[in-house]
C-alpha cells in the first residue's frame, strides 16, 4: 500500500516536471511572439513598398496611354 509520504513525493515530482514543461513552453511562446512581431513588421514594410510600386506603375501606364496629355493642354503643352 502506498503511504502518504510516497504520494507526496510522487505529486512533488509531478509538480516539478509540470513546472519545467511550463517554463519550456513559455520560452517557446515568447520566441514565437517575437518572431511573429518581426514578420508583422516585415509584412508592413513590404506592403508599403508594394503600394508605392503599384502607384508608380499606374502613373507610368497613364503617361504611356496619353491620359496626362489632357492635363498639359491647359499649360500650353
């Protein structure tokens, strides 16, 4: 039959093991959050560059299609 002291030792061992697992998972979570934050910043930067590039392309396409010619007529151009 298991004594109270043995049960205490078993439960104490389980608590230590669980505490260690919690510490490991917490560290992994912190690393994942930092990585996610880095990815978010990088995505924001890339989206900003994409928007700027898209606007530049539209302006070039408008120039090529002659849409800006109408703007220049008032300037004598």
